C-alpha cells in the first residue's frame, strides 16, 4: 500500500446507507478496458478478494469492510492474503476462477502481473476490479498506460492525499520557523508503484506552494516498509551532516515512521523533525505516550470504506448491470496527537 476516512463513514457503509456525496466517482459513461464481457448473475454472487500485505492494519480493515458488506448483501466472499508474492496473485486468480467466483477484486503486490490477471479474468468472463493500486491491461507499468487501458479502481485519490500531506507539512514547517537553507525534505516511496508516485509528487507541489519554497528535497527509493525506509533514510541523513531540520513524507505510514525512527536514532530531537504520515495506523503509536515525537500528523485512510465500496461496486455490476466507474474514491481525515482518538484511528 501500503495502503488508504472516518469511522463514521464506516458505520454508514455497514448500515448500507452509502451516499453518493460521500464518494467521488470518475467515469465517461463507457466501460473501461479490462472488465470484459461479464454476464449478470441471477443467483448468489461469489467474489474473491486478493490482497497484498493482508496482515497490514490497513488491509486488515479493508478485508473487514468487504466482509461486512458481503454479509449485508448476501454475497459469498473469500479473502486471500498474497503477501508480497506477485506470482501468487496470478495463481490465486486462476484458482478463484476454477472455484467459480463471479468476480475478482485484487490489490496486486506488483503491477507487472496486471496484464496476465486481466487476460485470465477476461477469458473466463469474470468481473475484475482493483482496489488501492492500479493495473494496466496492456503493459506492466500503469504510469505509462493509456487511461482507457487502466482497470477500474476503488480506493483513494493519490493526488488528493498527497496534497493534504504536503499542505500539513508546509503548515508545520512555517510554524517551526526553520531556515530553508538548513532544512531538507525527504520523499520516501516504492518508486514502481504508480499510486505512490502520485501521492509523493502532489505532496512536493503542495509543500512548495504552501510555504516550503527554498527547501531542497531528497527522493528516497524504499520498499514501503518501516525497516526498509529506516535504512535508506539513515544513509541519507548520514550523507547530509550539515542539515539541522528534516521534513518527512512518503507513500504510507511505513515510510514516514521509518524516517522518523532513523532521525531519532541519528540524534535529532522531536522539535527538529516534521513527519506527516499517510494512513495514521503507525503514526498514532507515537501519540500514545507523553513522549515528544517527530511524527506531527498523519492522513487517516480507512481500509474498511474501500473494501465495502469494492464489494458494493461488484454487486451493482453483476446484479443491476451498472457500469464500473473508472475510479471511485473514499474521503480522508488529517489527524494529530490532539484528535486521533476521536477520529477512530486504530493503531497497529
């Protein structure tokens, strides 16, 4: 992800009262490529949800939201944890078809397997929907994919999320009153994941326009894990011994938590670090004690909303013939030490 709204919306989803105003859907009225010719289902619908990193807090929530919505709608749902195994994504898609699933929802560990999964679903005339991460019907890299060849996706807007993170980072930077020449920003993400690139790029733009102009940025390629980010960012900090203040953002909470930890281990005090997470499920652990933390805020994304919406979208297609939107987004909430508990964040 990794992987990512409020608990109040989750309650609405669970009650089956999802309002169009709560979501932003993008569609030109035509079925995006990759969904194939899928027949309506008159009987009970069977869905297989294939998730990367299924034990991560965000995806645990996503599975829970999907299961709750499936139970409400009378749908059979099987959730499969793919871990980080891209080959398993392909084999489990084939297994789902062999087990007569009417639809597959997938969060791919690697977008390179996208075309193979698309073709597998298309040949079997099984509905295919992605959540969180994009895949392309014609090539391994969604970033170079024509819009009409992207598989319909349920999730969050990378641009919107990144913008919110960058704006908050700029606010914290302005409040701190740091000298731009003595400050660096770190953008940390797995650089072959399209949605991550969108988030980070938007964060950079929003930070600069929000008051961070003049601060140099360092791009850090990571594996989107806390330890991976920590190792890479620690090396960057060592290579820049004259920098006094650091601002850290990334694709997810894991990257930012790794950065905050690396800076803490390097001797930086909390007042010289601004971390703005994305997910909040790790960020909130820093706020569970009175100890000052460089993690100043995080954008809360609730996987339950995405899982529920993905199942609802499949059912609308197979029962009512409603075309898939190209993308459908759930809202987000910025949280910090003062409001994270009231916002319903679950720490992992």
